[in-house]
């Protein structure tokens, strides 16, 4: 199972920690369903209201935890007035962002904030010794001149860069499963995407039963086009610009707005 290898390589938190976020999210969705306002009397901004309420619930749930949980949450901004939450798992050096996505919907268009969280996922996996069929290729932009680098060296500060996870919820259905996922740097495919209930299998008492470095199967090969010229300046999150997203840096498209 793919998720087992991520768990064993410390790239996925325990179920108990993820469930803190899941419970806060589901409670918000249930409350919104039970108190649906009259559509004729309010603006059609339900997706934004829902996302804001989920963010606030997760911020409160995480920041109310004892320090022993080694989790923190903060609100960030990506272009214009688009806010999102980053949950950081201090001991594992993981970042997680919750996103709203209908249960069977396709991934939304690439965006800067998801690019920041996924840009170095493959490099981190490689550093941990995990095997993938995906060719690790990237385009690096130096003064708008494109240079192709095949099998680039892993950045010297890779251990300081968090692996990026998504917590995916369907804000229209409290019974829909909450999923844990990681994206490829191009944001067009999942490295994995699984129901968080699968994490129940990986309790500490069963760690020895999991295999280390299980190969990750990604069927389709493709080249990734990202700008990693500022990797050495990394502090909190890698400042990565998805080139196709350059014209959308300061605003969010209608498709993204509807998907979140």
C-alpha cells in the first residue's frame, strides 16, 4: 500500500493528529447544513463562508492542543485577499493545507499557494530514499532564460523544507470521507490520495510490520515546469512560481473560487 511507505518514512502524521483537523472540519460542515440561510436574503458566497469557517475551526483546534502534540497552525495569504491555513507538524517537518473539493471533482487549476507546498515533494521523497517511476526533471528560470536540468542535485537545505500535504474535504457533504494527499510539483496529479481512515492501520504498535522504501507507482512520465531559482533563499515555504500561473498571481480564477 502506498500510504504505508509514506507513513514509515515519516511523511504522513498519525491518524490521531490528522483526526483533530478532520473533526473540526466535519463539525463546521454539519453546522452549516443545519443552519442554511435563505438564499434569497444572502449573497451567494457560501463556498467562501464555508472555507473561512473551516479555517477558523482548524486554527482553534490546533492551537488549543498541548505542546506535546507538536502541531501549530497559522493563516497565510496568497495573492490579493485569498487566505489559507497552514498546519505544521514540527517533529516531522510537514506542512498541510486543507482544501475544499467535491468528492469526485478533478484537481483545481494550479495556484501559487499549492505550488509553494508541493514544489519540493519529489525531491524530499528522493532524499528519504523513496523510489518513483516519475522522472525528476525541472526547468530552472534564470532571468527568463530557460535551462533544462535533468536529475538536479537535491538542495543542500532539503531537510529544512517541509513535505507538503493536502487535507481534502467536501464542504457540501459531512459524510464524504476526508482524504489525505500529496501533489506532484506541477499540481496536476496526486502522488497519493487516500481516506484518512487508512491511517488507523498504522498505530505505533504496528510500525515494525511496515516495509521501508516501498516503491511509489506513478504511471505517467512527464516533465515538470517550475521555477526553483530561489530555493537557497528558502525560509518558511519555498517561493516557487508555477509559470503557467504567472498571470494569475494576484487574483484567483472563478474555477478556483468555486472549487475551494
